[in-house]
C-alpha cells in the first residue's frame, strides 16, 4: 500500500523542545496508553475512520524480521504503509547522514524501497523523494532487534532515523524489541502493540497531529519469561545506563604497525528514577518522550549559564 494520498495533517517545520511541549506530549501519551491494553490484539482492517499514511524504516535492513512484523500488522490494520529502509544492517549508525556523492535505491517489492545508506539516509530520502508530494502522517522506525535504552540510544540507528524525521517536522516513533539470547524476540507482540499505540494516539489526537511538532516516542518492548504478557506500560525517562565497551587482548601498535583487539560490552547500572532501563528490566513496555535534538531541559541550564554569559 504505497499510493500517495493528501495527508490530513500538514507537519510543521519548526522543532519544539520546550518543557511545556514535552509535558503536553507526556500527557497525551499517558492518556493514549491508558486506553490501550498491552494484551489486546491488533485492530482489524477498517478499524480506523481514516487510515494513516505511514513511512516505515529501521536500521536492521528492509527485510529484517522486526520491520516485517510491524509492516504486516499496520497493513492488516488498514493503514497505508510505505517502507523505506537501509539495504543492509546499519545498527549503531546513530543519525549518520550522507551529504554528497550518490545514493543507490531499489524497490524489491511494491511499496518497499531499500536505500544503500544509513537509517538517517533512508529517512531523508523517503521524506524528500518518496513522500515529495505529501509528508506522511507518521514515521515509524523499527522494530529493532534489541533494546535501545539508556545512554546507548544515542548511537541507535533506529532512534537516529526517528530523530531525523522529527527534525523534518514529521511525528515519529522509534520501536525496539528486547533481544533474546538466541537473537530473536517477540516481534509479533511488539507489532501488535505498535498498532494499538498508533490507533490510540490517533484517537486521542482528535484528528490533529499524532504528536506535537518535534516530539516523538522511543518504545522498547520486553521479553517476558515463559512467553507471558508485559507487566504494563510505563512512560519513562532516558536512563543513564549505557553499553560500556571494553577492548582487550592486544597492545597499542608501534608506528606503522597494527594490532587487533577483542571487543566486549556490558550494561552499566542505572541511576535515574523512572528510567527506561528499569522499566524494561521489570518486564514493562518503556515509552520515552523524545525530541530530535540534544537540548538540555531548562532546569539543567542554570549551573552553566553564568559561566557562559561572562564570555560575551
């Protein structure tokens, strides 16, 4: 379903990051989530008064299991979905963007495009070219294989693609599925939740913008032991826990030589109350309100303001 139709919402170009907008977004999300049961199945075809125009992307590649599950669920729910995603796995790309040269693009299936570039490249190409006539109502990035939580989310290509859309004035949701030891995850359950979330946001938006301009969501869906249901949905903050990368088994090379190091990662402990890392660890769906830039919240600016103002 890749036909263009006039968007019933015209996304603004300004990027809002004020505290008031974030509070308003949090209230909208809270209201929407309160009416969306985690265990409810995805809505059937024709459940919307008017289907949304959705651009779907990711960082795992256009045919990865997570994005395929979300695509199938959204289409089955009646939405108009166009997929524009990297040709191959681009995990950990952040918002890396190609600014010159050429970009190869293919269409392996109707309404599905691969882009020989990063997730941000795919998002930029989709919004500027595939959706050149009308912006989509929503961009969804994912579902990613593996959670994107804590400080590690800043390097995520999944989140980077969503942030790219937000900076273009288009509402966006990054979605990730907690990774199982065997590399899989509950992709179908994640996809069902995405459909419920989108439909609930749409209903509570009263036909306005799905989310305030410049504001998006970072959603992380948990693995629950024995295939059970999540313990609920929690609106969270981005935690301070992050993936600590360690290098071992080698020594610094001499000039003109090279050395190989082994790489290992561990997740550091959390210090933020109500963090996404904690919620996911408690088998809850973590939903974090995000913006497309790195602005600090107003309360954190004070300690450095006077030092900066003395410089000019």
